[in-house]
C-alpha cells in the first residue's frame, strides 16, 4: 500500500477540507518559529487552535463513522479528556505516568465506543462481598449490557505501541462480559518506510513476523487499538490484505487516543465498514507523516526504545512491562503467548 493509493480513496471535498485545516495550522507554526514566544503569541495560538477545533468538528460531523470523544460528549466530560491528552503530550511525563494515562485513555475510549450505546440496556451483577457480619453480604449492581457488541471480538495488534492498549481493551471486554470472555489476539508486523515522506510513503506487511490465523477472523468483531492514527496506511493495508483473502469481518473498530484528520478520513473512505473512535483529533501531518502537534513516538514512550536497532519481539516487550502490568493483564498475556508460540 502506498500514500498515493490511500489518497485515491479521498474525495475532492476531503482534500479541500484537509488543505483548509493545514493552512490554518500553518499560522500556528509561524508563531512557534519566533525566537521568543510572548503572552500575546500564546493567546493567538489558543484562538487559532480553537478555530481549528471548530473547523475539524464541522468536517467530522459529515462523516458518521468518525466518533471524536470531545465532539460527542457533554462539555463537563471535556476537561478530563483534555487533561489526559495534555499529560500524554508533555515531554516531562515519564514512562510510568505515560502508561497510567494511556490506561485511563483507553478506559474512556471503551466507554465511548461500547458503553455509551448500551446505557438503556442493563444486566444485574451480584457480588458476594468479604463482609460476613452479621451475615453474608451481597451487593447488587446494574451495569451496561454490551454482550452482543463484545462477543466474538478479536484484538488486532498492528505496531509495538498497540500491544498494551490492545491488552487494556481486552481486559475491559473481559470485565464487562457476562462469561468473562478473553479475546483472541492477531499480531501483525507492518512497517512504513521512514526514509520516505508522507506523500510517497510505502506500507509493507511482513507475514513471516506476523502471528494470526486468517480463518479465525471470519465473521468476527475486529478491534484495532493503536494510540496514534497518523496516515491510516498501516490499518488500511492490513484490512485490504485480510479482505483480499476472502475474509469478511462482522465489524471493524479503530480506537485511537489521537487521530490525524487525514488518517481518519482515509480509513473511512478506504474501508467502508470501519468505525473510528478517538479521544482527540489533531489537525495535520508533517512531511515525515508525524502528527502535529502530536506527542512524539507513542511506541517508544510506552515500551522504551530498542537498543542497537535490535527490535524486541512480542514476548520480550511483555516481559519489559514488569510484573505489575503482566499480573494485571495475565489472561491477555496468556492469549498472546499462545498466539505467538503455537
């Protein structure tokens, strides 16, 4: 898959909308090039970015398969979302904090994509508490019944940075499932050519380093939980490969912490049954296809950098998460190990 292929899915109106937002964001970049940033410059940045937000919302409203948390939820919910994104963007946020905020972000995304539409349908959950005096105590809770949405789900892991988010969503599904359903995992190895620019980028799926059974994806609810959706190229490449094999998923959900407008539009134009849920929509990509303003390399900030250009495999990445993460997501770790080792 190439950038040219991806842009071929965009309509002329999509391209006009993307160009308009890029031109608006260029004003932010002009301010940021100043040797000294004054208070009035910060006020100007705030005004421009507010205008960009309104314009982005206008564009997204026309696309019923792109769901942005900060556009869809009540105003009182926005502060929590905005603060989490701000902490993730901050270079001073260390690894442990970054993992913590990613966990919070994906809990919010799960609520946005699954629970919001299940509010009216509840099921009873009875818990026998540890309190035995003066008798056995039971607590009754009514939780959203999203069983029909989460059963037969498969977590599809595209990139290193998507491993932990996929485990988090799988844990949420396990928690809300009436049967304690543990999602299977499909692990893909896909890479873009970092020597190229955004407008001539190539996306290559490495099958010899991918671990999945194509037939096991037939009729399933496929979930792609990737922190950053920049160009959309990796996801479109994988989905097109799967569908070209004759596999027909039941549904495709994409859960991003931050998505670029262009990447979101490309995915929904190229994959007619994909639904995108993102906490935040960033306006543009730079020449190297990184999201602006972005938050840096989410994979490195989640997993740490590989040494000497030698990539760790999936099992090594999990081990490096440490015992607290491995124990919390132990059922998911077992599924991943089974997928890789078998």
